[in-house]
C-alpha cells in the first residue's frame, strides 16, 4: 500500500557526521530509507542496498541508512565505528544518518511519519526489526517493506523503478 506524506521532506535530519539536512536535499528524487544495524542476522542486506545505490543513483535515487540500536542492541557502535564497518565490510557509499530511535516515545520525527504507512499486507504500526524499508517517491508517496523482504526482491525493485519512472515523466 502506498501513502503520500506531503511534509516528510521538511523534517530535520542529522547525518552520521553531524551535518544538518532533510529529505528536501533529495527533492524530485526517490529515496529508500532503511533502519540498519551492524550485528543483525539481516546485516548482509547492506550488500543489496549498496547494489541498489550503484544501479540507480545516476537516475536520481539514493539509499538513506538510519542506524538504530533498538533491536537487541544490534547497533552498539559510535558513529565512527558504524561508518568504518559499513565502508570496510560492505563498501557502502550511500549516506547514513545519525543513530536514531525508530520506535517508542523517543522515535525520530521521520519515523513518526513513516510508521503511519501500511505495508503490502495492510499492516502498519511500529518498525518490526532492523532493515525495514520505506521507499519515498518524488511525489512523497511512501511504500513500505518489512525487514525479511530483501532489497533486491522483485517487489522492491519494481517499486523503485515505478518511482523512478515518475521522475522521468
């Protein structure tokens, strides 16, 4: 299911290196927001996320990783440790944000909006686990995929390509 979140690009964000930004930096582009962790059984999804980044970045697409330590402490590192792990282990080139809460009362404002979107099975609510994916289209439409759905799953790729087609139109 897709939902449009008109003001999502205005939410202040902080990069993993401390710079202030927002999704407005990606206006007119497609962004895949995913909460990431370095010590999770799903951590190998970094490889597929980076492949999406390399495949589609020239068409106005980016992955945006949001480290979170909310699921069994699987992202315990500092910003520097997280960056080093992502770069050295998976060759990550896509941007990372600062470590953030994606659930609970301290949930980042970006995730307060994202969790209102239901997945393809009609389920919404809190982020289920590490590597939950939200594709934000150029028109601020959001499509949600749960953690077990791999980044290179045909449904995810089709959703990205559909959003990129909107950009090209």
